C-alpha cells in the first residue's frame, strides 16, 4: 500500500503574517484567571490559533469566530510567565508567533479593610447601641471573601468574631457590641480580615471608641422666696442645679411640677438653670414642688421634692370715705359710708366690707365692681365721737384689709 503524503502549502504560495498578543493585565490572581482576557491580532482572516506559556496551552480558537479567550481558573500556579500567541496559518497565510508578554500569577490578592463606628462614644451597659460596619475589597476593587474579626486593642469583640464577607455581601459586614462588654475607658477598634485562599489578610486603620460610665446625679431646687402674692408670681425665681456623682457637666432639662401640672421647664447650662413663673399662673394656695432632671446619655435622672411654694392671696387696700364728719342724733341715715377695695396688681375683689364704729359693726357693704356704700339708721349711734374703719373680709383670691387711718365721726345733739 502506498504511503499517504500530505503536502503543506509552499511558502512561495502563502502571504507572511504577523501575530500580536495583548493581555488585559500583566497580573492576575490565582483562581481568578477566568475573568482575565487575552486577545490576539493577526493580519489574516481565518486559521486556528492558541495562547500558551510554552509547555501549557492556555486557550485558543479560530480567527473566523474569535480573537480572544480566557484561561481556566488555576491553569497556572502562582509565578512569573512569558505568554505567546501562535497562529497556525491557512492555505493563503503563513504561520507566525507573537513576541512574549509577561504575566504574573499572584497567589493572593492584596486587600484593604475599612471600619466605621456609628458613634465615637458609648455608655457602659448600653454598648449594644453601637453599630460597627466594615468592608474588605481587593486591590482591583472587587469584594473579598473570608472572615473578619473586630478587636478592641487585642481583644476580639464577642459579637464581632469571624463574620464572613463575600462577593454576595459586597465584602461588607456589620455587628453590634454586647452590653457591658467594655469597661469605662478609651479603646482602639480595628477590623482584621484573616484572608482566604485568594485574598491576603489586612487590618483597618484604628477607630477610637470611648466607653463612658453613666453617673448618678442629685437635683436640688431653690426658691427665691417661699411665698409669693397671687398675680405677682413672675417675681418668683426657681433655680435648679444638677450635681453628678463624680465629675462632668450634666446637660438637658429640669421640669418643675406641682402634682401633674408643669410649673416651668429649665434648660441647663453648666449644670444649672433658672425659670420664673408668670403672673396669675397659680391660684392662691400651697404647692409642693417636684424638680425632675430628665438625664442625658451620661447622667441619670434625679429629683428634688423638698420645696413648697405658697401663693398668697393678692394684697388689697381698702379706702373709706364719709359723706360728713358730723351728724346729729336721729339723723344718722344722712351719713353715707363709701368704700373701694383696690388690689395690689389687678382684678376686681369681690365679697363684703364691714364698717365699724370702734369695735361695733354699724353696717355691711356688698361689693359691686370692687366698691359699695351703706348708711346708718336713725338713732343708731349715741351722741359722741367715733373712730370709723372699713374692713374688707377678703375672698378666694384677694386678702383682707382695713382702711387706715380711722375716720372720725362726731354725733351731736339736735
């Protein structure tokens, strides 16, 4: 049987070609080679080609359908390589090989880890309110995969140990502290990424967290006066002082109440503050006061219940006028006593006024709009001289008062 001979195209019958190789990068992470693209360029329209590092063919194709490819993940162990693109020619084009392109396969991708705190300060016993966020990305911007532990100094935080991040979580993670985990003090928190097969470990820059012990307080309330007249309450000043158990300056508000009624609210400045009442705010009476400090994120609430404010009835002045200072026996009905009760501040006193001659009441006047009058009856008074006074007997708001000085009334014989 005759031997079969396959003839190759004569070099004189084919066109020379030039092959080039282009790499998406001269560096690829081991295990991520599938995302790494290599392209060839040949001045021919068809024919097969392949890319290799010499002994290992990495990928290939035909010019008529593709000019790029990617190697299989793990195709090359970590190390340094020179890659070549080989074009095998066709009936019209000669084979050619590109120059070498250097490629480094990295065992693990370098990473950067970041850490963010929801607050730079936390209250001891309330550490669960502190949220810690972290993220790990590769140096090409892709999300890393692997465990992250958050540490306070060199101590891992119990709720923040070995939290997995991945491409599915965008390399991000989150955790909260455990209540009473940190004694009062200042801590440097870091997020430590322990690395994985494809990603190198990294540690975030430290973030300062201060754990503050909440302090008890004592609230004291002082009054500018224990008693104030009704309608003059604006002259009363209430002063609240909040004292911490150890140190610092409490902030917030102190609310002063009488029973369930708010008298005033004091905004603290340097742990103390004042307020004044408004005129006619409280009716006459006795008011036990409670001053309650609302507390803040460091200092606990406290109260003072030791003070009592008395709102006295509003003072009055009673004026008395006689129609005549001398009358004859039997004609006393001609004497007209006129009174007016004047409040110290405002309003219209109500009630009645008793007019006396010495110690003897001679008539009673019912006030109308704070004024009124009365007359004697015939022969009500014997002949003589009398000291006449008018006493306002007060009401629920206005205090009693007596006219002064006494008015002299002389009763003469007919």
